[in-house]
């Protein structure tokens, strides 16, 4: 393995989040003109719908209805008199639904704005849409309302790029009475179908269009309901019908319902904090994925809208950690699902090695037929240590000895991967180098082709051992030692892990520390064991892990909060002093909320509470400029550049670990942490924040009320504990 000495260049095939890949977010630079900058997206679980402001999806755009990595509708166009309607107002009602208020365009026998049109749309295991017309003219009028439907059954990866034409293989079985349009497709063992049902039925079916001949008198209303049913393989999905603006209610036993209902109630003197908290919680529920593992229902979060409504190891684990203050159910689901897919063998195509935790899971046609390596793909060097960290954090908050003991074999396998297969050359560090022709060149969180680079902008040779991965490994071993001393009752393992962690800490601080520029940590070691000397935000992850000695923490904090690193909206991924700095480079100068939430937690760990608060306030203020939602990333321009943060052009919005960031920032400001079966608060709230009350926080098997002001706090058990 030590012979791997190529560079992670932009030419490498990097499936996933390449900065060149258009990633729509409701507002996205790279949307084609058919959708435009005001495109509207709604999502629920594994389903999303992306349309233009009229609610239409023109054929040839990247819009449509997508479920489980397959596009089931690539055309959904409503016309009146064969003319597109005028847009009066449109937008999302909540994460799951949208409303479109339209009017007729001018027609030969009908002036504009005589017919009001309302479309109400809900996604959830398919699509439900209600179309209503109301006529305001004087004389009765006859209108032709047409809905044109199309599907290409494209794999998610083909939506963003060119894919093969499945048209000749798509079978149409439309109902002659106008009640339904049905499309099906099969390729080998892969099968998919979609059925559009209309009530009332259309008067005509013309090719792939439903056509209603509507006659209206003044003040008269007409309504139609459409349901889009999906079938993937052997699974049928029924669309959700509900009132618009209402939350989904799957019943009290549904894990998502429990998580939403069980999250703490927040009251804050600073209204902005409450607004961001509520928005984050709503987005996180909308991105939930529900699974059944060996008969046990679990919930976890997908990575983000729209291209990442799936399980990502790193994103899923860190989001679960960030949201622990809202309850342990999401962490429990993440641990169980990822353990169920832990690697047990070697496979070059998927970068699989025994004990490794997956990086990305996909279910589309290209993956099912073995053309893409995502079922699942294991190209993440840090996910295995992060799984161990979350296992520990889950236990600290829940004291669930049963699950932690049940997952002991998975933890042992993960530790084995770290010590053997993760350490490619036996130097004590976890490195990465893909073996797959479609594998990721960079397998840390900075996974773009130029995400890891030297200060002069050159790309390092593989394999690479990034600094934060070593920090995670150090933290994971100490945490597993704690479990070994506790529920696992294995003192020999605890002693061994503490010895290994101490050795790693000493070795790391010798090999990664660069004394120049006031002293800082290299972002990694390359294949020649050269320090990769760019100054990055990853240093904050080192503080979070605890691998930094006390006498160096102050210098790291000073760098992170310097003008070169701190933009005023957050810490940049790369210092402005580096040759490769670019404020709109994916990992080369942008500001990532999840990154900043980890940095703030690390600063607070070493007592730098004011610096942590400075980051938290900047993030909250940034969210206030985008409807209280933090996107995946912000451009790294300095705050003096303009009165509001400059959006990163192709950020996922919402994205799970960005939505989780405010929850970790809140926890950091409050200094919340479990201690045995108690919850402890050590707040350091800025004066302008005022008082914060967080009620019914679950920790140690009971609920607690927290009230904090400045550096004072009271924590009391609730009456219903």
C-alpha cells in the first residue's frame, strides 16, 4: 500500500460533492433557465420535488420528483388554453409543501387575470397536488386545462449530467377514461413505475397529457386532486394527503414523531435564537430517513436537499452528535443503521475493508446494476472513528447499557480497522488512498479535489493522513476506554486504549506541529511524510478532540480568530494567506456552519468561551439573513464586503449538519454536558443574549429544565421525570 504515490487531482473521478457539480438549493446559480433562480423545492424523507415558481417542471431541466435516487417525474406542466399561467405568488409552506398562486395569461377570448389558479402540493412517499380554478369574468367561459406528464426514470447521478435515453424502454399504460397515466421501466432486475391518478378524471388523454374541458360561470370554482404513486422494485409508496402547513403525524410510535415531540422547548430573550432553533428542528425532521433494522424501527437524518437525501456516514454521525441536546433517538438510529452496514470483507471497487463504516449509500439504477460503487461506498477515512465517538456520546446522554453492549462487536471491529487497515503503512496514523476507479481522491471532510493542499497551492501525493482524523482517533480510543471501564467491564482493554491514545497524542504533536508563523498544525502528512503546511479550520477539530496540549491551544485559538481565518461570519476553511485561498472555493476559503459549530465546541473545551461565543453570534446573524436557516456553506468574503453574508453558489439548503450546527452552538453557549446521571450547565452567555430557558432536556434517563443567564444557571429535574 505504501507504493500509492499519485495526487488527488481534479481529474480523479470524485462522485458526490464536486464543486463543479450543480447542487440546487431553492436558489442555485447553476439552474438552467427553465427553472430559474426562484425555483421551489419541497422534501420529506427520501422524496423531493423541484419546480419553477409556477409549479411546473419543464422537460430538459434538472427539476422533477425524485425518490430513492430515481427521478419519477421529469415533466409536470400545467397550462390553461395551452398557455403557461402567470405567477402571482408562490413559495414553500413548510419543508413538505408548497403553494402556487397563479392567473391565466391573455387568451384570444379571455383577458389576463380573469381566472385565479391555486396549486397546493405535498410530497411524502410520492406527490399529492390539488388544483383549484376560480373565475372572475362576466360571461361564462370554456377553458382547456392541460397537465403534461413525463418521466425519464433517470438515476440521480444522471440528472446532473447526461444520461442514457430510457425512452424506448418506458411502457405506458394510460387509462382511457382519463383517470390515470402510468409509466413503467425495467432493466435487468431493476424495476420502477409511476402512476398519476386524477379526480375528477380528465375528459381527454392526449399522448402523456390529461386534458379537462372546464366551463365556468362568474364566481364558480373547479377543483381537481392528483395523486402520484411510486413503485421501486417490490415496494409501493402511497402519497401523503394532509392539510397544508400541518406537520406529518405518523402516530405516537413513529420515531420521527417522538423526536419532534420530545425535543426541548426553548425560550430565549433574543428572538433570533428561538427562530433559528425552530427552523433547524423543522428542517431536521424533514430530512429524516426511517428504516427497519431486524424488526426495530429507527430514524436518522439524510445529508441534504436535493442530491443527498441518503445516508452519509460522516454527515449522519456529526448531525446526530450536534443534535444530542434534542434527544438520543437520531443518534441511536445512526449507530444501528451504520453498524448494520459495517464492512466485513475487502472490495476494491467500493473501498471496503473489514470494520470500516460506510461513507455513502445509494439505491438508484446505476448502483443496483453495479455501475456505481455506492451500495454502499466506504471511501471515508474518518467515519469509523466518528461512529465510535457517537457511540460514546450516545451512552453519556442516554446511559443505554443494553445498546452499547449489543454494539460491542461493531466497536471492536471498528478499532481493529483503525489499527490495521486504516493505517496503511504502520506509522500509527490513519491514512487514505482510494483503490476504486470511481473512488474519492480525498476521503476526509474536505473531499473536493483541491480540498487538501500545501500552502503554495500544490496538491499532496497519496496516501494522506489528515490532522483531524488523528484527533478523532485519539478521542475515540479514550471514549472506548471509558466504555470498557463501564458497561463493557473490560479493564484490560481500557488500559490498552489509554496507552495507545497517549502514544498517538505524543507522536501527533511531534509530527504535525509547525513552529513557523507563530506555531500551528499541518492539515496533514502526505505520502512522503511531508507536512501539508496550509493553515486550515481543521485545527478547530483538533481542539474538539482534545489532542492539543494546553500550552498550544491559545496559539491555535488566535489563528482561528485572526483576520486571515475569521471572516466575521465564521471561520474560513483556508487562511487568506495561502496561495490557494478562494472565498468561493468549496473547501479553500468558504465558511461552513458545521465546521464552525465543531470549532466553537473545541474552543469552549479549552476555556476560550468568548471566542466560541463570537462564532456562535456570527452564525446566528448569518442565519437571520436567510430565513433563519444556515446553508451548507457561505462564501468566505470578509464581513466588510457587504451587509449580509455572500451565499456559496451551489450550497445544499437545507443540509443536515448545517441545520444541526445551531443546536451544537446553543449547547456550547450553555455549557451543557451529562455527568453520570445528571445534566450539568456551565453557561457563558453574552450580555446581549439575555436569558435562555431550555425545558425538558433528556439526559441520564430523565428530563431536566435549564435556565441560564450570563455565567449562572439552574438545572432542575422536571415534574414528569
